[in-house]
């Protein structure tokens, strides 16, 4: 399905055939552009950036690469190709034809899902808007901007659904997504992780690895939706999301590579003295971003999640590949719980703990990347291993919420400890103010093509078969 770039709003949904919707979105467009100028990448709006732009939703050759000024990037509305005779594959409506219009009885619940997902997209742009000033290379600067413009397009994807299927309520919700801002004390973003600061590039890489990976699982679950326009929207968003996670995994990997090189050259204790980020500090950042991202899946037991599933609105990861009845009436699923000072695995109704199944899929996926990072360390002959912390560590939502466990705290290894022990030791597990100040102090911009900051290794290859020393951003 080719994308029509002759339209004011590029799209593959025949927007010109629905003049009322087209006018509504064209009225929203100036507000979006104003938001981008005010809250997008600071002071880089006039520079040409080597960006990919979607020209098709076909899996082969779907994007073109070229220099674009970000405010001129052609954001638009792109849905994956429709599946012939698609059905609702789970819940109470299993086997029925997928919905092309919003089921009236589920209107509020479906709008809530779309708004929550949509709110995350501009939030991450806002969190990252200052990072351009301290990019470790033009290659990394370009990757930051690619992530930013695609998050902006993902906002467009959700706004299209709100305008196209939810009438006045949808239009109001779309307006409010430009009025909330990350970290704003009066109008913050809906989810806590999207109100955290992203003050340095190590945080950015961890965010794109861990938090964007949560996005992958949320989008994959919504892609199973019986509401076909949402499913098709999310399926194409997943195509773009893959690059964001690539930026995170390879970014952290390059920081690890450079740390190992410095350790071999100058000794384990001299990494910071030589301007690198030591592996224990990397572990602290990993602990923080993993635990914050775990909270994005919500409570282990959730009536809302059960309802979303039963209604056919939001499925499980790769729903159709799961070998069960896809209704979960009497099915059980294991869930980790704290009983006294011990963690035990109990069986609970699979429908009630559907969030936990998605979190399990996410943890397994995160661990694969950590193992790949450890291979970098092993190849350098360094005796160190990065690990995911226990899922009860540093949690703010769910059964292990620090505020709900009567003062019980959990170490990264999963040991229940006292409040006093937590106070004494948590600075060795999570980034301290001194750690963050050190990392931020390393963030000095490198703007010469082919040059890289001393705390990060160059990438293995360039973007779109370009050389590593390609001028990815024209700053002059």
C-alpha cells in the first residue's frame, strides 16, 4: 500500500474521501506543528538530518532515506495492509468478524486504551528534547532525531483513530495530548515513566532499550485488537518501533565495549579516570530503567486488563500462536507473590493476571539483550556480568509497590531486606546523584563526522549502508 505524499497530511487511508475528518485533522495539524517547535528537539529545527521516511506499509522497501529538516518531515497516517476476513481472535467475541467501527458498548474502554498509548508518544519527545546538545557523534544525533520524528508520527496514528472514530470526545482527547507535558507538575503525562527526566545519553539508550521495549509489547497486544483500525495502526507502528530498540541495545552495547577497552588498557579501577562509564555504573542504570519499565505493565491482578481481553479490545503478545482456548474462563497462570519474607509462585486465574503474562514475555525479551551485552564483556576477557534485577526490586506499582508492602524492601537479588538495609545499600544498586553528575559531566558534544566521544565505541556499521563517518546531520 503506497502512501499518498501529495496530500497535506500523507496517508494511505483515503483521507480525501472523508472531507469532515480531513478538515478536523488539518485543523489539529497547526497545533501539532506548534507543539513540535516548542517541545521537540531544541534548536535543531533548521538543520538537515538524514532520516528515513515511510513511503509504503509493505514489509519490503517501505522507507526512503534522505536529508530532511525535521519541521518539514511528512508526518502522516499509515495503517498496515488489511487482512482479508479478519476475525476477533480472543475473548467473548472470538470468531466474530473484526470490527471496522467502534462497538458502542466498549467505546469508553477503547478510547482509554488509545489515549494512554497515544500519550506516551509525545512524552518521549519531550523527555529527549535537550539531548541534541550533547550528542556523542553525528551518527547518534541522527538516531535521536529519527526516534523523535517517528514518535511524533505515532502520535498522529493515535490521533487519527480518536478523530476518525470517537467524534467530539476524540477531538478533545487529541487536543489534550498536546497540552500535557512530561514532568509538568500541573499537567503531567499519564504514565509515571514518561515523566522521568532523560538528562544524558546513557539514560536515553536505557530508555530506548527498556521503555521502548515495553512499547513493543503494548503495541503488539493492541495489534491483536478486534477493532481492526487499531490493529492495523499498531502493526505498522511496530515496524518503526524496532529501530528505536536497536538504538537502545546497540547504544548500551557500545558504552560497554568502550568500558571494556578502557579496562584492558588502563586497569579496572581507571575507567572513570580515563573518561569512561564503568560497568558497575551501567548496572545501576540498568536496574533503574528496568524497574521503572516493569511498572508500565500495571498491577499483577487487573480487572481492567481482564475486561479489555474479554471484550476483544487488547490481546496477549502473539495471541494467535498461544495454544489455548483464547477465552481463559478456567485457565490458570503462575504469578510470583510475597508471603512473609519469601517469594512463592502461586496459580491464579489467567484472565485476572493477564498483565503478568505480558510482563513475563517482556522480561524474557529483555534478558536476551542483556545476554548479548554480556557476550561483549566476555569477548574482552573481563570478569563481570550484567544482570536484570529481581522483578520486585524498586517497584512503584503492583503487589511489590514500595508504598504497599509495609516497609518491606527487596534487593536486586530478590532478598527481602529491612528499611535500614535499604537506606544503607540502595546507593550501590541505583544511580546516585554523584553517579548522575559524573555521567552528565561526560556529555560533551562531538560534531565532526566520523568522530565519537571517548566514553562510547563507534558503531559496527552506518545507517542505510552509509559509512560510519557519513555526515548524518548537517550542522553548518
